[in-house]
């Protein structure tokens, strides 16, 4: 059996100084707990949480790439994997495969050369948005709740170039968090399979972060796959009401209300 976790934000804790190479009481994972688990592949995610940060997203993203590389040097039971061949060989040797991905296209800074830079660093998949739309792609949150902030409904010319560049260089597109218009634009133009790394089923729990049946079928038809998201608001439509309208924030300093 092969077990993969397609989305882990633990680098956010590491970059602010927490030692995740030892057993901790914070969050849901650290390297020790991952080593002891049945997981074969753990995708570590670069997420630039603060859209208003004065520090360039490109540089902040590179710091997170650096952090994972440092962890790899210090821990011989993990390996940053960049290809399917890498992943297979790493797992065969009983080492945890740890590809790196980007959630939210802020680090690209609307410069395709920045995307090529991250590809050279081993980018495994790219999620074009988190909850904030960018000038070249609209998010699920904004398409439903904040349309006035959308500069491009769906993909614009640069967004199309991003998808094509990823397709041409073996980088998977992750459609979790993007809006429906962006989703269907990707369906039209992507020549390669795409994934939803952490999404659940809209028919069972009608939240904008979940996938509708036709989207699930489109991912299947592309040859892609879906990683389920166990966040309570995405699997139980009664959860928020039962909590008296209160949200659960796993990342309180960074998160917005029930929009993982």
C-alpha cells in the first residue's frame, strides 16, 4: 500500500524557529511523527500567508525552500524528491519522500522567470491561488465572497502562460482553492493531468472549497487525483452550527475564517 499526504504546512512552523525535527506538541505533524507513521510521501508546502507583507513573496518562498533543504541535510530519513523516479527509489529505500510545492502564486510576482527558478529548485506542484485572487487568476473565496477584488475572472494571458509552463516542465497544477472559472479554464488548456491536493465533496458538504461532481469527473478524466481534506467545515455541513457559529483555526496568526 502506498500512502501520500499531498499537503502539509509544517514549514510555516519551522521558518519561525520551531524545531520540527524533534517530537513536538504543536500541530498535527513533525518529522519524528512522520517517520513513525505509515506515510510514504509527504508534500511540504510553501505558503506565503500575508498578502500585505512588505517582504517580497519571491524571497520568502526561497527561504522556505532553503528550510526544507536544511532539514534534509540534518535528517537522513527524509529526501526531497523531484521526479517520479526519485520518489520510487526513495520509498524503496524506506526513506520519506518529501517533494515541495507552492500554494498561491504570489512568489511568481507575475514574472515567468521566477516560475522557472522554482522549477529548477524542484517544484512538484503549483496551486495558483490560496484564498486571495491574483491579477492573473481568481480564487474560490473571491469568486463567491469578494468579487470586487477580482482583477481577472479566471485566467488571463499570464495565467495561461503559467499553466503551459508547468505542463511543459513536469510541474503538476493543483486546483484546490481556485475559483470555478479558473478551474474550467485550466480544464480547457492543460495538456497534463492535474490534482486537487486537499479538497472534499461539495455534494456531501456544500462549501465553496469543495469540488462539485462535474469537477471531480474532470479531474478523473485528466488522469489526476484528489487528496481529501478532513477539515471539519469541509466534511460536515452541520459542524459550524453545532459549534454555535464559531470557527476552528489551525493557524490562528495566518488563517481567515473556515477557508482552508
